[in-house]
C-alpha cells in the first residue's frame, strides 16, 4: 500500500522541456489544472503528498519519476540520460534523505531514467533506451540484487514509438502486465497475463496501480472498459498537456 507521494508542479517554461512527439505546445494553465487534479486523485486514494517547489531551471522537472527508484527496501537516486535534467536529482535527494536516510546512486558512466524501470512485485523490468544505458541498468540491477530483488533487461532502443519502457508497459498487480504490441512478444514477459493495448490507444499503456485503483489517462474508453471487465477499479485523469511533452501518469509522482 502506498502512503506517500512526491510531486512537483510544472513551471511556466514547461513547454521548453524535451519531447519526441509533435502534438502541439502545452497550455500551461491547463497543465496546472491537470496536475492539481492528479494530486487530488492521489490524496483521495489515501496518499499524503510532498509538493516540491516549482523549479524553472529544469523545464522537465515536473516528471519527478525519472530522478529516483523507490521501493520498500531501498531508494536509488538515478542519473538521468538527458544531461539537461541531471540537476533535478539534487532537490529529490534532499527530500529522500529525510525519508530513507541512506540512499544508493547510479554513477557515471551509467544513466538511468525512472521511466525505464517497471516494478512487478519483487521483480524489476529495466528498459535499455535512449535514456538508460547498459552501464546504468547493470548498476541498478546490482543494487536491487543486494536487497533480494530480481531484474531483467528489456531493450527498447529499436522501438521508436516509446521514449521509456513504461510508456508501453505497466504492472497492475496479480501478475498482470499492460503492454503495447511492440513489447507483447518479448520473452521477458513470459508467465505474466498480458493485457494488450490497442494501437490507437497506445498512450493508455502508461497506467498506475495505486492501492485499490488503477489510474488511467482519460480519453481511452476501450482500454478503461477492458480493465473494468477484468475487475479493476479505474480512475481517469486528464493528461493531454503532459502527453505533449512525452509525459504519462507514472511520470508525475514518486510513490512510496
């Protein structure tokens, strides 16, 4: 059960961040409202929020997930793959030291973005991507192994439709994985029940299990309906402005 989350509202220069998609310029005021609504959903599900100050030095800093990996036994400060984002870890480190005390770190030449790390119970899928390199993935796997977690690597460098692994993969409990078609045939996911997302609803693959509910992006009725049919309680959240900047539901919080 999650009890806390760390979030950071977007700054006015949010649109100056990195993106690989061409969906238009995000509207800052709408993004703020969507972020506020996201926070309210987390609170409604029982999470106490730590809301970090806006940091306009880093336009992408609202995507706090990429800066750390938080699990029950260990907290790992990442080393983001985009050099423009590496300063974001400083304020996250300060906050996590209050909660965890001792932290672990990804070190040069390794790079890891939190969006490439999918926790599935005591196993972790670590994406090799444009942002997470082999050195970083190996460091993270070694850290996790020290706390009795297992991991496997998933190479997505040839999949151009997603930036991070969790853009196309989510774990929603009970050995169920939400996957896009490009990931569905990979051997690493054998033994799991795969819930495929229709190609036209691919963005919905980034969903988040929070306690007894699954957060899903609004506007993808087929996927939402299927989750309900499978017995999941879903909560829809508007994400249009964050989608324009390669962001998904998981990106906006660190949950613990």
